[in-house]
C-alpha cells in the first residue's frame, strides 16, 4: 500500500504589537507603528477615522474624528494574523 506524502510548512507568527496608541483630540493626526514583518503582506484599516497615505507599510498615519478602532492584518500564504486596538479620542471643544 502506497500513501501520498504531505509537506506542512510552519509559519512563525509575526510581531503584531501596535505602538503609538494613546489618547488624542478630534482631528489630530497620529502615526502608529508595528515591528517589521518580512515576507508578510500587511494592511491597516480603521473605524471612525481616515488613513492618510498608504496603508501597507510598517507605519500608518491616521486622523480620528471620534474614538474608534485600528486594525493591522498581516498575511503569508493562507495564514492571516490580526491585531485590533482601540483609539480614544476626546471631542473637539469650541
């Protein structure tokens, strides 16, 4: 009896910590960072704000209108790693 062989390749999880988080005022522009992850594609996304410039580098510039969430997604092959953090924003005072 003959069986097929299968190769399983293990992928080490990339570092996913998001740095630069804190408390901000509405419409502040802030830059968030993650450690480089060679061989992974990455995408930043945001809720309640906008990304300024590209969203596929190790850092991202964002402007928040109100408190929301930032997400970093890193992929290699069929493996996906996600990190989400909240961004606290104080409302503008006039």
